[in-house]
């Protein structure tokens, strides 16, 4: 089968079996082409709720499939690859978070959406990279335990000086791998390009950016900019997708290090096999479901 033949078969099967395919922006282009919707974690979580289909196939990583199940427990949810975890989402244990909370009496716990359902169950509210500062500002507590990403946390702290944010050593190993030297080298190589960066990057990288935002924010920035060249400071797939969307503009990945192996664990044949043969639906036990759901509902109410 060629790529195109497999894509056509996938489109036929998903219609026949009433499946909604959601794909994160970090998926390969051949996968995003067959998706009903492509977006970042927040956009996908909203789509998960409103999709009319009874079955959702998440092309992304495990915490994203869990988020779909939490928001739409009545749906059958499949993850595109059993091997697609997220190192950041799994860096902390619920016990570690409970111990840390005791150090800051009266604090509220804010969990980045890139966390396991078990960690979400420990949190008061969930946030995305685009909603984090807005939501933290609205919380009644002055002390905030922000898990797990210290880099996103530092970015939020700078926007919310009235709050005291406390951290626990988590980060995205992909975004945290790029340094100020990488940013300086990319800017020197492409002096006419604007530099757009994701807040999971280190502060030393963000301080060199012309714009900092989520993947959806970066995409919107490009759409509204008159500039023709951009250095893209997030997973390299975003630069590829933007190249297809705006073929008359140039997009340079900030660094070849910005490749997420977990996001790349999904192949087009994985999607095809699940649609053709079925897969193992994601299950969350009822107690975990109700424990973790609350912080997502608060995010949707506050964000
Ligand atoms: S890019 Fe980072 S946060 Fe996103 S899935 Fe990969 S490891 Fe997790």
C-alpha cells in the first residue's frame, strides 16, 4: 500500500466505524492529514468533549487519551500507539506531590495538562500552556504548587508576580534540551527570521524569543504576521506543518534536538490497524475518573 492508499482506506474506515481521529500538532504530517482535528492539548480536550462520534482515536501520547476519557467517559477511547507515553507527565508520583503539598499549608496545586490522571487527581485545577497564567491569577491562594514543568512554571511566575509558585523538578526533556547557545546559533544563521518559542523551553531560550506561546499560539502568530521567515522553538513537526500551510514562507526548526520520540511512536499503519482490527480501549477506574475530572472541569470554567 502507498501512503496515499493507506490514508484513503483510513478515511473510509473511520467514516464506516464512526470514529473521530484527533491528532496532536507534534504528529507526522501523514497522520495529521487523516485527522478530523489537529491541535494542541487544550484544543484537543475541547474537541474530545464536543465530537459527535462515540469512539475517539487519539494520535498523541497517553495523557491526552486519558484527558479525552476524563472529559467524555461515555466514549470509547483508543491511543494510537501503546508505546506513546510522555516522560514529563510521568515524572512525579502522587505520593511525592502529597508530601510536597504539606510544605506549603494553604497552597493550591496546579497541574499542567501534561500529567497522568493520577497526578490530576491530586490537583485543584489543571492548566494548559496558553491558559496557565490566566488561571493562576484567578486562584484565591497566594502559594501555588505548580507541577510538573519548572520551565512553564517560571514563565507563569513572571506573569503572576503576586503569587508564590513552588516547583518539583519536572520538565519536558525535549524542550529543555535546547540552550541559549542553540537559540543564538539559529538566530545568527537566520537573521531575518522571527523566533517563536514554546514556554516549555528554558528561560534562557525564552528571553531570546520574539514571541512565546503554545503551539496554537505560535500557529496564530504566523497567520497574523507579515514576516516571511520564522525560527520555530518547539517540536520540529510544527515547522513541517507550517511549511505545508504557508509554502511561500520559510520555517526553521530551532534545533534538531526538538524531536519527541513518544509523539513519533505513532505511524500511519498503527492508525490503520486500530481502525481495521480494533485495539485495546483505554480504561480508567471510576474512583480515578471522578478524582481527576474535577481539576479539568475547573480549568474549563476558569480558562
Ligand atoms: S514534547 Fe515533551 S511534553 Fe510533549 S509529549 Fe514529548 S516529552 Fe511530553
